[in-house]
């Protein structure tokens, strides 16, 4: 994985009057990342996103994008960024194509009519280019919003809660689209969400913020593996013996026998295969291994603490 | 009562002069009646408080008994009375009575001053005073006092058309005491209050009419006087 | 980028139905005035000339296209600011309300350029309104009523202007009226920079106009020092071109004060907009 940083946010702080929306947020997005920006509602995600797009001026901290200070090289940076903040809004009285033309004209690149049609096709809006946006569904606007971010071939795409308000089908489509952007076009994507599952499915790295502060940052898989999971093991019988075995072999785990057939233990996710092997090798008949506590619980735990 | 006083005044003045004012006015009238119609160019120069207008050229048409028309490309301001009205007034011999009012020098001409009193009680005109050159039967000055307009003075200057009693120049002195500006409309920006007061001070204005190219008794079709 | 976005602004204004409300309302108003004058214009004039007409007679075509244009201008100068503000007050705040401002400002265009391009569009729109008004009032007015000397009632009396001496006055009068309307446009844009909804700046602009007009018309000496500096005092400055002699010094002063207001309002709009956190 290329480690060239595209976005560096350091010590970001933003107050609205007496209210501190962002207290201390820092993270780094590397080239080629699909970067998840996770936090509960009101954590300061949108404010941070808006700061990264120069919509809001932070009170303190630094934002470097493409190695340059955002507020010093704003136009140069924004020419290489495509974004949707909150939800994509368009001129309702204009057609989809006219809307894209308007945003393309000030995107800093020469966008041909062909590109506009291709982009509309890419987001699945081919044939609707002449329709007024006022008549579009939320999902169609979201897709048009993504089309708008792509027109000028940006290197970095910033999506703020891109699946909010979409139906399950729409959510899948957007996820799909993000993965295609990464895989087919090698874009760097940063997307915010208040739902871990959202990030889990598409992001390779993420940061979790809460109450305006960075809680943790890292690779999604590492973070998920690093967390202890409540594992429930169902056996045909002899749960007490199995408990003894596991306590012998894995000194660090805390386990208890819930019933003659069920064990519950707190383990790190990466230990689960080893536990399974140990039980099987010792002749226990394992019916099920069920991780009960997921990253979601961790997220809730982190953000509530 | 008023009338009887005036009539006695008239009788008194009659005694002091050898001339019969009625005869004099009649002579003037007959001279004027020789004109059945005329057309002339007229140059109008109006200097009236509260009105600002450039000098204007117009054409004037008259046809007996009382048709009068002014044609101008732009807007021309004329006194309402004194052009055709005086002629009309004098034509109706039975509508007035005349009284001698002494004589007066106007320039180097000795004029006979005649007061002409309308006999109809509710007429707008209250009194007409004429300064008549008895040698030429020409009105050199008139003063018309009416209920609606106050006093209007006219001075007449004669040239070629004197034989018809038509002047080449008339100078009207009009009373502007009654001029009022509707307030709501006069809402312009650079209001100048001092200026307004100054105009209130002067209560007369003059309008000078200079006639040329008289065409007398050459016939004017009646259609000319039809309103547009 | 400035011109590209200005082009965008034109597209938006042309596509917005409310842009046509102004033009339609203006057309309707002028046509109603023209119709009313055709039907009963003499009455309207006699209201002005009544006291003079006892003594004087006014000859010639008084109710002509030039006078009609003057009447139209005089009547509409009260209403056109609303039509201008309806479009210009919406330029920034309308986009904030719609959410498109957020989209617009994540593009590589500086905020001052956004304001400038909207200003240019507003200037063009106002220009079209004024030209359209001029066309309807003067061209259609002359076509319907013919030409002739213009009789104007000023505070110090009637002025009768020669028909050959009128067109340049109208040209300059429309130019100054345009400047006055641009003051409304820039004021509403300045309000627009503060607001996130359409109606606020429009109402605020009209409120300021009404307030200043009332202060201007109150004959109270405490306001004497304020009045000359109120832009509303100078909004009727176009009328001065129909005085004789033309009070050039006073007009120049009005033009400077209106220009000053324009610059002030644009300055306020840019400073506010540049430092505004876009939270809409």
C-alpha cells in the first residue's frame, strides 16, 4: 500500500460561539485509501468535512491536502477534489445535464459533453439528463451528486454521509460505486458515516471521532482484530472440560461456562481460529462459534465512554 | 345698487368729455369686424412665475365670430383671455355699456380711457378698461378684470396691419396669485424652498406675442378649427 | 473563473421563474399606465395644470409619449426596487437555502469571485429591467401618444422642455435611475450574504428603503444631517435632468453618494461572505 499522505489533519478545532463542535481532530489519509470517518451524530464529522473543503474556517489546527495548506492553496487543491457535503443539492429548475455543466464549468478542468454523458452513464442516470432535478428521487440526486464529484477527474473524493436517506438498494449501489472508484479509477476516497457497517464494508482505513475528538485511527482490519470479542462456543457436551482446556492453553482469556453446552469468553478476534483448533484437536465436538460482540459494540463503547 | 352707482359715474364722466365712449368703442369694433378671418405666425415668449418655458413659435388662426386656434409643434402657453375673447366681448354691443374715464398719455400718444361694463350680472368679466387711440381707433392697452383670473393687462403695438386693428405685438401682464402647485406631485429631489418663496413674491407674469406673416381675410376652412 | 461563473449565473437567472415575475410585472404595470393615460390622461394632467389653466391655456400635444414616459418612471420608481430585490436578494441566500451554495463553494472559485459574478449578473438583470422599462415607457409611449414638449411639475413650478431637448435627458435619467437601482441590488446582495433564506434579504431591503424614505420625508430638523446621506434621498435624482437649468452639481453629488453606497454594500457583501462559515 502506497503511504503517500493525501490529507493530513492536525489538531483541528472549531467553535461556533460558545459551542465547540470540533475540539481536537487529527488523522491522515493516504493515497489510494478508502478512508472511513466514523462518529456518532454530533461528533463533529460534518464540521471537520466542511473544514476540509474550506466551507468553514477552523479556529485552530492545520489541514494539508496534497501536501499543501488548504487555506493557502485553496483553489489549487479544490481543483483536484470532488465532494458531496451532507447531501447533494442541485438547481431544481435545471436539468441534470445543465446542473452538471454548471458545476463542471467551475471545476477547474475542461469537461467535455462526452465526459458529462459518460459520467451520467457511470452513475446510472443515462437517459435522464434532460429531466429537471426537481423531479429526481433522493437516490437519483445522490447518484447525480456522485457524478458531479467525478466530472473533473479529481484525485480525491470526499463524501459526507453518502448513503443517508437511501433505501437498501441505494446503499448497496453507492457502496458499489465507491469500490469501483477505488478499484477501477484508483481514487482516494474519504467518507463519513455514523454507522460502522457502512465503513466496514468499503473502507481500508478509518478514524473514529467522538465529541469533537479523535478516539482512534488505523486500518479497519487491524482495529477490528485488535478488539476483544465476546465469543460464544456451543458444544455437544462437556463445557466445563473445554473451559479447563482453554484456560490451560490460553492463559490470558477470561471464560465461563454458561451451561453444560455453552461457553462464553472474551478474546481477541485473531485468537478465534486457534481456539477452534484447540477444541477440535482435543476431541470436543464444536457445534458453533459465534462472535457476539463486534466492532459495532466497540464503537458504541468507545463513543459512549 | 352697484349698477346704479356705476351708471351715475358713467354719466358724470360722459359730461367731462366731448367724445362719446360708445361711439369710440363702436369705431374700434367696426375696425376689428373688418377682419373675418386671419392667420399669422406668432412668437411666444412667456415669463411667468412658476412656469419655465422656452420661446415658442406657433401659428394662430381666427375666424369670425369666435373661432380661434393655435397650432404649435410643442407646447405653447397663451393667456386664456384677451386674444379672441375681447373681440367677442365687444362684438355683442348690447352686452355692455361704456363710460369715459378721462385720457392718458401712453408713450407719446394721448389715449382716451374707456371703461366697459358688462350688463349681465353673473358674467365672469367684471370690468374692461380700454386705452384707445382716438385718432386711429386702435386699442393701445386693455385691462380685463374677471372673477376667475384677476386682472389681465394687455399692451398692443401696431404696424402694417393697423388698418385691421391687428397688432404685431401684444404684451400680456397676467395675475398669478392663484397659481398653486399640487403638493403630492411635486415630489422632486432637489427642492429649493427659498426659490419657491421668491416666486411667491412676484405675482405677475408677462407673455409677449409677436405676430408676423398676417394673412387677413383670405378664408380659412371651418375644418381648421375642429378639435383634434 | 469569474466569467465562467458569471455565465453560470446568467443561466440560473434565465431559468428561474422569479426572474420573469419582475419583467412581467413591469410590463403589466406600464401597459396599465399607458392604457389609463390613453383613456383618461387629460384628467390626470389637469390635476397638475388646473390652477394655471384658469389664466393660461396650454396649447399643443401635452399628453405625449415623453410625458407618459415621465409619468411611468415617476410611478414605478417606488415599485421597481422590489422587483430588483426579488431577484438580487435571492442570489446568495437563495443558494444557501437550496444547499447549492455548499456545492458551489467546494469548487476552485474564490468567494469574492462568487460575489462578483453574482454582482455582474445582478447588474445585467437590473440593466435589462431598466432598458425594458425605457422601451415600454418611451418607445411604446411615443408610438401610442406621439412626441412633443415635456411638461414637468417640479417643486418650484412647471418646466416645459422642448421636444428636441429631451432624449439626452432621458438617456441620463435612465442611467442615474439604473445607478439607484444598482444601489438596491447591492444592498440586497449585502443582506443576502448574511442570510440563509431567500425572503429575509428581500424583506430587509424593502424595510430599509421604506425606513429611509420615511426619514427622508419627515420634516423634522433632527434628521436634517442624516437625510443627505441616505441613498433613498438620491434615488429620485434622475428627475433632476428634467429641471431647467439642470442642477449638475446636485446630480453629481447624488451620483457620488449612490456610487459610494454601491461600493460600501459590495464591500460589506464580500467581507461578510468571505468570512462566512457555510453551515447551510
